[in-house]
């Protein structure tokens, strides 16, 4: 973006911060370049992928630890939003050997609280108890404090069992990008991660976006697909859940007409998702900048010399937010 409206001193601060981050966070720099073919813009992030990297390094909101912890998220939602449906745990522990055999049955799901892609469905993959214990022990040894995703560092490593939503029936997944009570984009997936998956992306008003590029035609929902009422129910819940947060992805699982909160994600796709291909990146970015004042980094005092960057960043966010709003009002394409 243009640096119009940014002082010479602030430009120096941004240059120093950018150079420091690229040197200090070599792993993030290498991973980003592998995914994106360029260096990340860590001092003045404008694209979704850069914004997530910036959050990893600078926005250490204590709430992110809670949202990254699947059990803590459930407890928080149950306390503050008792009307929202949740699959609550029926067992929690830290040792695989303590998991009762009577809970390792079809209809239950075994999960870990401290990371992702750690789910075991007994009816899909029955395992002898020794092999199951070894699988769960491996989960407990695994850390998802990788790629500078700071919030994973302090999540307690726990196992838990919860009833499976839908009892094995096909579910629909809704995903929303929330920004302090505003939803910028939504996503619908039928049979997610299966060979028969069909999906579509929508803007914050529920209007369908162009089909995601790079996805086979067979994976797109039909052109005449109509969003059901449960989608708008879930969207309203996402607005409530995102209050006071500059950006969070909120996922729901839908069993017929019943909407269940799945999880809340603060590092969507670790910042390497394909939002540009889904045409929702400009929507997310503009809404994120509109809600940026809610970020922990900008709303809490920072020590010197980080406070110098905080002040410069706050001024730059105000300038960039105005530029995004002006271009949207003029019907111009988003800033590159």
C-alpha cells in the first residue's frame, strides 16, 4: 500500500521492525516463503496471510490461550452463552490408561485439548487397547506450538471424550469470520473432508461469492443452493461470540436444525489458507482493520521500545482503514 500519511519517523520504525522480525523469526520467514513465494510483511501487514503472522508475533492476547484450548473454549461458552449448544465432555484426563473402556465405543469421540487433527472415532478405526493408548500418548507428547503460534504454548495437554454430534449421520459445517460483532464472510461445507464434500463461500450478508479457484467443480455446491435458516442462526451466534475480538474464526456443526459450536480459531490455517482464491480475503481484511482497536497489542500498554512500534502501528492502522473504506465506497478493487 501507499505510505501516504505516514511520517518519515514511522517509516523508519516499520523498517527496523520488519528487519528485526525477519532475522529473529527465520523459521516463520522460511515457511511463509515456501507457501507464498515471498517474504511476509510483518511490520505493516495488509493481507490476511500477513495479518495472521503479525498476530503470532505481536498480539499475545491471553484469551487466545483459552480459545486454542478446546476444553477451555467449551467451558467459557457454556458459562457466558448458556443458550448455545455444545458437545460437552463426559471424561477428561491426562493419562491414556485412565480412559474407561466403556467410553471407547461407537457414538463417542476421543480428542485432545491442546492441538488440531487429534480425533479418534472408535467406530471408524477400532483399535486394541494397547494401540489406542499408544496413539493417545503420542498426542500428549505432541506440541502444536509451531510456526510461532504463541497461544498453543501454554495450553494444558489433556484428553477428553465427548458424544459424537449426529451419532454418525452426515453433518453440515458452517464457518464464519467474526470481528467484534460483525461477520465478514461465511463458509458452508457438506461432508467435509470426504470424497463427496461440497462447499461454497459467502459474504457477510449471505450472498454467494465466486466459486473458489483450484477446487474441482464437483466440490462446489449447486448454483441454486439456498442457505437454510440454520445458517443465519449460526451467523447470529458468531456475531455474539466475536464481541470484543478483532478477528476470530468460529466453526459450527449442524445436525439437522440443531446448531452446535465446534471451535474458535485465532490462527486460521496458520495464516497459509487460500482466502484469496475464495474471494473472501478483502472482506476479512477490511473488517479486521475496522475492529483492530480491539486487539490486545493496541489496547494494552507495551514496554519500551515496543511502545514506539505500537504508536506507529496505531497511526498506520487508522490511515489504512480510511483507505480501505474510501476504496470500498468508490467501488474500487481492494488494495494490493
